[in-house]
C-alpha cells in the first residue's frame, strides 16, 4: 500500500504554527475516522445481536463499504487500493446477505473484538492525549507569560529560579506530551486500515468456517482474495510496528538532545550567537499600545521573508506582513522593565515596533539578522557568506583598545559615566567609498588610535571663543543643567533662522583633516563599523536646532541644551552618499589630542531621512551669518570713514580758528 501521511515528531519542540495547522488536519481526520468507525461498529453489532436481522445488517454493511470512497477524509481519503478492496468486500457481503445463521462466538472473536478494541482503546487514547496536550500547552503558555514578565530591575533570584524551573517543567511536559500525541495520531493511520480490514477478514473467515467451505458463494477465487487481504493486513501491521519502534527511538533521542533547549535562556557558551544570519524565525512578544500609557504584549510567531518581517498567530495557515525591514534601523531598547527588548523603525521613520525576545541569544541574533536584511544582503547569491565577510571586515576595521580606554578615562572628570570607546584602524572597508577616497591615505583623514565617543558627555562649547565673555563674568555660578538664568537673554532669540530637526547621535572622533568631505564619509564608516562590532545599538535622540549663531542639541523631554556648537567653528558638513539619513559635520576646536592649538572633531548623526535638508539648513545659516558679518564690517567701515571725516573737519575748524587768532595778533 502507498505510504502513510505522518506528523513530523522532530518539529514538536519548535511548535510552529505550520505544525499546529497540520495537527489540526490530523485531529479532524481522527474525528472523521471516529464517526465512520462508530457507524461501522453499529452495523457489525447488529450482525452479532440478531441472527434474524443478519441479512439487513450485512446489507447495511455493504452499503457503508460502498460509501467509503465517497468519504472526504482530510488526509486524502486513503488510497485507491483500499477503496477497490472495500468495494470487492461490499459485493461479497451483499451476496452473503441471504445467510441467516452465524456462529455468535466466531463473530464475537473474529469480527467484534478488533473493532471494539479500536473504538474503546485507540480512539479514546487519542481523545485522552488531546486533552492532556491541551492542558500542557496552556500550562506552557502561562509559564512563558510569567517568565516574560520577570522584572529586569528588581531581580529576585528565588523568583527567577522558580519561574525558570516552571518554564523548564512545562516545556518538557508539553514537548513529551506532544511527541506521544503525534505518535498516536501517526499510528492511528495504520490502525485505521487494520480496524477496517481485520474485522471484515474475521467476518469472512467466520462465514467460511460456518459453511464448511461448501457454500456456493465461497469459491477458490474468493479464498485467494481473502488470503491476499490477510497478507496485506500483516504487512501493514509489520510496517506499523516498525514505524512505531522508529518513532519511539526518535522520541527518546529528541528527549535527550532537547533537554538543554527547555531552558528559556540557554548558556551562550554552549549555543553561540550567529551574527551572519539573513533569515530567522521564532516566537516574540509584540508590544501593542492600548492607550496613552497602557499597552499589552502578544506572543506571536515571527519570521523573515526576503526584506519583510512576517507574523503568524498560532493556528493560522499563513503569516501576514508585519513590517518592511529594507533600509530599516534596529536597536536594543528598555521597555516596561522587560528583558531583551528591541525596536525596529522603518526607513521613513513613520512606523516602529517594539518586540521582546525570549533569550539573550535570540535578542542578539534578531538584531543582527534584521541589520543584515536592512543592508539587502539577502538579495545576493550567498547571503550568509557575504554577511560573514561584512562582519569580518568590520572586525578588521575596529579593534578594542583597553589601554587607550583607560588613558582616555583618566582624563575625564570623576563624576561622569564612562562612554563606550573603541580604537579604529586604517585597514579594511565597510560600505561604499567615494572615488576620491581611494586616492587618499586613510591615515591622512583620521588619526590612528583615535577613540570613538558613542555617548554625549559634556558640552563642547565651554572652551570656545564665544564663551570667553561668559567665563570672564567674575565668580558667577554655572547652572549644572545647562539652563540659562532668568534674567539672561537667550543667544538665539535675535537669530533670523530657527529650524528644528530630530536626530540621533551615533558618535564622534577626532580627525586630522577638515577640508575634504571624505573625512565625514570615513568617520561614518568607522563609527558604524565600531557599533556593529561592539553591539552598540542604543542612540541618544535629541532635537537639533539650527540658528545663525550656533547648532544646539536639545533634550526633547526637558528642553535642556545638551551641546552647543558655535556656527563659525563648523567648518565642514556632508551627507552620506547612499544613506541620506546619515550626516555629519566637523567642528574645529582648541586643544585636543595633538600638540597644536587647534583640533578637529567629526560628529555623526542619524535623522529621519532629513540629512540633506539639515546640511542645506546649516549652509543657509552660514550664508546668513556671512552676509550679516559682511554687513557688520561694511557698517563699521562706514562709521570709521565718518569718524575720520569728522576728525578732519574738527582739525580744519581748529586750523581756521588758529589762523583767525594769528591775523588778529598781526593786526594789533
């Protein structure tokens, strides 16, 4: 007979929606088998109960066998061999419907016992396993929900141990129950054949015994047919026993191999993070806002498909589009005191989604996978190989330098927190580079061993010339929060230009040159490579205010000025050649790592697709400031000319008075 459809026991631990959907088909098939077998059981029971109704009972049995091929079983209605076999049985039974005497004992032993055993033992076992599996699945979902709500800040080892133990126990119970349930459903496909054929074979053998091989209906051809059916039943039984043994061995092997996977947060040393993935699937908790301050978390199955992130609820046949992750941004976030949360923002910044992974390994792999997909690596022929090459290039481009980090930290005030730092190297490349950069040495753009600052620490404008006036106002106390005093007029109130942009600070580093846009491109490359290597996904969001006097970074919540960049000190600014969300500018400051009086620092930001607009705004501000400066100089020059003329008039008037006095003296 053809092969049997089976449930994949190996996929029970993953418990994907596809597996659940296939399980639903098998459960529906089991219900259909149960309904059909109940009817067949009742028909055979009528044969056993009353010899006088034997003719009617055999007729009903024949009718039911004829209708087998019309049954719509979800798994395909069995096969043609089975249908033709049952059709042949139906004809024979219809011919024997005139027989009125049957040995009740033979019918009870050969016909009623197999189908009764299938109905009372096998079908009830399926129902019992279904209930046990449903309870185990609900317990596992409840345990996962409790684990997801573990506090990240108020961590309690005892509670955490109990919750993890609960997840381990419930997941193990669900996995084991599901494997046995799958095994029973797979076995049911064999038992269905046996339960259909064996009672019929027993019935015919009882008839042969009853008529002592002398009945006209029982000829040699029929005997050969029955012999073939008996051989087929034995073959099915042997195949079933072999398959059951194989499935039991698979269950034992999977129980041993899957034991470490029951822990929700496995040991990263045993299961290292794969950063070269371009496809990933698994369960995540998705945050859904239900109000201004309230939200709910739904556990769904997520998977990547090309440049799309798909979601699929349990029981759904197919998944739906959750977000387009081409050119998106992803970063780890803190959300509602939950572990392993990350945020995905679409390329235009209009849509974002916060998801929670189950473990640290899944958390990092999801972020790395989405980063690789965002770079459209999946479109190449060997995406994982290219992703590995990109990560290796980033590793060669950026290498951590603990000694320089300690030296850099010793120069920082004691009250400030330590920012992440990394040492950059001039070797390697990441992303596209301009043609002019190929002709320049990287060392001529960025100094070797230059630290990268990924966090905003203190205002850079304290040592600027524009602050000299403020520093010379005696012993005036400085506001530590960067707020101006109540009686002091804001520096930007009289500015003609006021433009505000939402930006996220990526990092800054000292550069050796400030007269070529390639400096900004190279700084972007090294900072992005450093962030990828050191898994730094957090970015400080600020409001960038562009005026004719300066650039200001303002806290969006407190409206406190974080940094002020005097506009005359901004000597260079540029947007990334391909990713227009990235932009940067070079600030010329006093002091620095070099021995000279002036140094240049390049600051890199990410915006919501407004990089060119910000650079245009900075250019407009510098033009306005230049015209204002030229007007001021022209005005001062005009005033100086007027003062000279006035002085000359005074001198001329004085000379005339002296001449008059001399004339009077001469006349006297």
